[in-house]
C-alpha cells in the first residue's frame, strides 16, 4: 500500500513492504492509525500500523478469516466480517488494539 496526495501530486510513500496481500485500508478516527486486511500471517486478518510509520500489529486473533476493518467513531472497537468454517459470514467486533 502507498500514501499519495489526494490530487496525485508529489511522490508516493510506500506504507507496507511485505510480499503479502494488503487490502481494505481505513484510517482511525484520529488519523493516527491505518487499519487494513492482510494475509501476512497465512490467512486474512486485520492489522494496524501507525500512519507515521512502523511495523504492522495484528489486531484479530480469533478465527481464520477476518476482513473489512471499520472503526467505531470513538476508535475503541472494530466491526469486521468473519467467515465461519461452513463459509457463512457474520459481523463481529473486536478491540481496535487487539487486546
């Protein structure tokens, strides 16, 4: 993933550097964190990383398929989609910090 200016001007800045598939980026309400879905651990999970730079931190730990991160307005919880073993989906919520 990359950061670019909204008007496309200036240089782009690479945010993630792994060979994993990183998708569905969302900023936290305070714009300090970038939340995204990644398969870097083997299956799709939700991660976050500081907008200013740093290493991604895994946020979801239950289930093997957690995607579509969205932050609550207060930034304390993250509703997401989770698939069950029978491939049905439901909405779930976890702490925005993974703790």
